[in-house]
C-alpha cells in the first residue's frame, strides 16, 4: 500500500506538471509553472530531482522578493533528491490575487491551497526572511499538511541592527544608482566578508514588486507575533548568519532557548541575511541534513 501511495503521488504530480501553464522562463535546470488556486494564480519555479516519489519542499522568499532568491539553493536540494517549488506570492512575477486587507493567515492559506492542489499530502516548508513568518503560520494553521519547517534568516523579536529606512530604500527605490544600491545592500543584507562581486550580482538582478511588498508588510503588521512565532509544534530548522543585521542571530537563539530540542539551530560564520547566496553549499547542507532526519 505504501508503494502504491508513492506511485499515485508521483502520477498526480506528473499529470499536474503536464497540464500546468508555462510561465516566464526559469533558470537552467528548472521549470517555470503557474498554479491556479481559483481565487489566485501563483507562478513558481520548480527544481526536480528526477524521481517520482521525491518529497516536496515549498519555499517562499523574503519581503516583496521573487523566487530568484533560490537560484543557488534549488539545484542543490534537487541533487539531494528533493523537489523544490519556490513560490512567487501574489503580485510578483506574474502571480495574481487580491493584495488589500490581508494578514499572514491569508498568505498561508495560499500555500495550503497549493498543497491540496499538488495532492502530495504533506510537504516540508521553507521560508526566507518574511517568507519564514508565513511558513510558520502555515505550520500553525495547517499542521496536518506540514512535515517540517525550515527557516532562513528568521526574525521576529530581536530588533534589526540596520539603520532605519535603509532596507526599505534598497528594496523600494528603483531609481537608486548601482553604487547606492550596493552600499545599502552591503550594510543591510550581506556579511562584510562577502565578495563585492556577489553584492553587485545581487543589486544588478534586483527587481521591484512594490505593491506586493507593501501588501506583505501590511499583513505582517496586522498579524500578531504570538500567532506565528512558534511555527506550529513540529520539528523546526533555523539557519542564521552570524553577521545578519536585519534578522539578528538573537532571534534564533531565543527560539532555541524557548523550544529546546524541537529546534535545530545552525549558525553560519561570515554570512549575513542572504546566506543562501553567500554560502549556498553550507545553507543547503544544513537544510538537507535536517530534512533527512524528518522524512515524510
């Protein structure tokens, strides 16, 4: 029966992929798809491991960000045997849906609806920055759909160490010069040890989805921290850069102290808020090791 269940999951996924609508081109080695939830359409990039019974990892980027954030991590997780589906939320890269009067619970419901559409039962969820707050709501509101929670750059309680307004300017003002963007990115998102070429690569690829970012930020403000901080009751991984000024490591330390053995905490030296770009191999290794300890 277990083998039959795995076969049916693989068949359902293959059929879904066959009839999915192709969207904008994806990175080499990945496919780009749209998923119709009825009330919204979500564009996604999928990295496939090439096995029908692969466990699925659903991933969200940070505030107003798109799925290019996962271009380094996606191939590594696929090579380890996991299907990574990185989601563009409403208003980003072709994704559609209402943006007004939302809370993090509404964004979490989008993820839950996609899990149902995939027909895979349970998934692992992975969230980066603001995306991890939404994934923690998913695990809280829909525990029967979530096998594990992985967080990259998890904030929430400890105040950012960045200068007020700098990150908002970087992510919201497309008119800044490349030099200005690089300076802001270095101060808010990157470790001082990260190569300047990587910083320039990031700012040159930066795209602006300001309406979506404003909606997400409003949803974050309108959702009390107490409703998502714990991230459900299941196993949780926290990967944090010790040089992260936007989501200081104190956040992960507090979660580990509060939730004990339920939390696996991985600290990366010489990494900031964008550790998945700065140290993709170390970040992926932490996630893969955790997923293997908590199979579906």
